[in-house]
C-alpha cells in the first residue's frame, strides 16, 4: 500500500473534478432516458387532424410507425413530431 500526501486544496480540486465528471454523466444519462410518450390511435388522429383511414394508409406507407401493446396500436409522440419537422 502506498500513501500519497496531498494538500487540502489539492484534495478539494480532485473532489471537484470527480464531482463534475459524475454530474455530467448523470445528467447526460437522464437526457438519454427520456420517457417515451405513446399516443393512442384516437389521440394521434386528433393531434394530426386526420381520419383512421389516413392513419392506416400512413402505416402501410411507412410514414408512421405503429407500436403494438397486445392488440392495441400506439404511436410514439416524438416520432410524430420528428416526421412533422422533417416535412418542413
């Protein structure tokens, strides 16, 4: 075992660097783990102002990507927003 002597100011600097690194890791992981908001077919059609037939057509054409939970269809709200902004 080796003992290293550090001054209080050096120890404080080491601690601050470690804390900064850990805080950056924490906040970047939180941003990457944003909750996915799923919309029902009804919510999606109302948000977009289209009919169920249009939603089905967009599914077949790959414009929207449906997510299935059991026999229910949901849409990722962020994907819808991305599609809308991509079109502009």
